[in-house]
C-alpha cells in the first residue's frame, strides 16, 4: 500500500445525486489506482439541516455503487471537541476575534460602504475587528451571542513567518483551469466566520482538522470548492497541519448545463437505482470507465 489517502466528505442534508456519484467514484478510482485508501466523512456539523436518514441513504447509495472505504467512518458531530481545540489554538495565537454582529448589522454596514467589501466566495469580504475589552466584557456578561471570525491579515502574517508565501499544489484544475503551484490568497474571504454562533465551528475549520486527523494526503473534490482551498491552506499552516495535494474535478451537469442539486429528485442515486439503472450505467452516464 502506498501513502495515498483520499476522502469523500458528503453532508447528509439530502439524497446523493449524479454529481456526488461522480465525486465519490473519482476519489475511489484514484485510491484504487494508487493502491491507497479511501476514507469517508459525514459532514454534519449543521445539526438543523443534517438528518440521520440521509446519512443511512449515503451509505446505502455508496455501497450500491460498489465503493468500499476504511472504517470507522468519521462523523463530525461526534468530534466537536477536536474543533474546539483547534479554535483554542487560533485564539492562543491571536488569529481570531469575537464578532457580536448580526447578519443585519453587517449588511447595513456594507450598504453604507460597499467599496470596502467586494464579493468573495461566500458573499461580501467583510473585515471587522475585536471590540474594546470593556465593551466585550459587558456583552459577554449579558450573554450576547457571538461568532469567532478569523483575522485573515493576522493569520496570514503568522503563516508567512512560519512557512513563507502561502501556496498549494493543484493536480486537477480549478474553475478557470488553475493547475500546478497556486499562490493562496485567503484575503478573498475577508475575515470569515470560523466558529459559528450555533455550532462553535465551521465547515472550513472542521474540514481542515479532519483531513489532518484522517491522514488525508490527496483532497479530491468538485471545483466549486477550489476557492475554499485558499483559506484551508492558511488554516493548515497556522494550525501546524500537514499539506495535502489538491485535485479539483469538473462538475457534472444536466442536459441544460445546470449543476445537479439535492432538489433534483430524478437525478438522485436512489431514484436511478429504483428505475432500474445499474452502477455501471451510472459510471457511464458521468463519463467514467
Ligand atoms: N461536505 C461538502 C459537500 O458535501 C464537501 C466538502 C469537501 O469535500 O471539502 O459539499
């Protein structure tokens, strides 16, 4: 066996569709080709949207497609402590600050100065700052809810001291054909929320922690997640995590060129299976041998 570990990391918020099948099969084939391993991760930190029935359906669909993976499967909701520890590291190095603002507060601020917050991958590139200590103390005493935001400029400063300019290796392609050594520009996110008010973590934080904890060497996923890599590289460096290789792949679209979404019932693996399609037929349909 070689040192090649890749992963499939679905969110159980609906049934898997052809786009997921392509992603899972691409990761599985790559692991087989490299005599490596595929690990599975259920990304269910958003407990309001994720459902156990969808997790069961994911396992059923992947098994039917012919995939096998290492066990145990990692379920993020079982590991909130790991994300709290990572957040503590970010707090210790002064790379995060508490943000008590509501979405509306931020939208109002941006409406007054739109030139300060151009759009990034997750909406406006909002950059805030920590409150004065006495203001923060009184809000905390009132029990006011807050999120933790990454101070991207501080984190980049720290990362540059540790590892020099931030880069990642793309062996697949980004949406604009980006390939090879890519300069990471996490500034495109502004100061992103890294620990949400409700869950105490975020997709970005949980994902980079888990990739390291699961020993993932190759991250294979859709090109829609290419921009997130800029931020993930930054988090990996400041958290002292290993550097994986990235392979972003094209997205599977329907006949009209639109990406499949969880609401497209006809394209779900379950519906296709029930209509008599075979796993080989699904492979062919998404352009895999
Ligand atoms: N959970 C994410 C999704 O279902 C995938 C995240 C990743 O592969 O990094 O879109």
